[in-house]
C-alpha cells in the first residue's frame, strides 16, 4: 500500500465515520431530555458566579498572551533543532535562520508598538 492509498483510506474511513455519527444521531433522535435553567448558567469550577461573565479586558493582556505563544512555539521548535544541529550541518542552519528571523520580526513589531512595556 502506497502513501497515497493509505491517505485516501484514512480520509474515506474518517469521512464515513463522521457522517455515520451525524446520521445515527438523527435516526436515533439524540436530544436533550429537558431544558434546565442550570444549563444556561456559567460553570466556574464549582463556584457560584459573581456578576456577569462579560468583562472588558485590556488589549495588552491579549498581546502578552500572543507573545508568550510566539516565544513558546519558538522554544518548542528550537530545542530539538539544537540537539541535532551538529549532525545536520549547514542545511539545518539555513532552515532555522529564516524561522528565527520571522519570529524576531514579530518581536520587533511588539517593541515598536510598545506592547511589551508594562504600565
């Protein structure tokens, strides 16, 4: 079995499975038995919610989270690369320089927009 045949078999099985679940749910009329007011309440780790769940956050928190993900992904990709760097040679260096360059452009963008300055 070639790679393409295996890929097509995987896609066929996963498509048939997904469609089977949808059709089976329609045939068996899978529905909630009764609409409960508890279903509409927010669940916060067993604690009673205080106030509304809609709170406006400062956009800086979002930017800090984005930069965390940016550098977390960078570390996740650079660690294995650094382990096998000596065996891969110049091709490994040529592959990682554009990757780090693009990530550094994102970092410089954050510095230019003062997103990393804590106030």
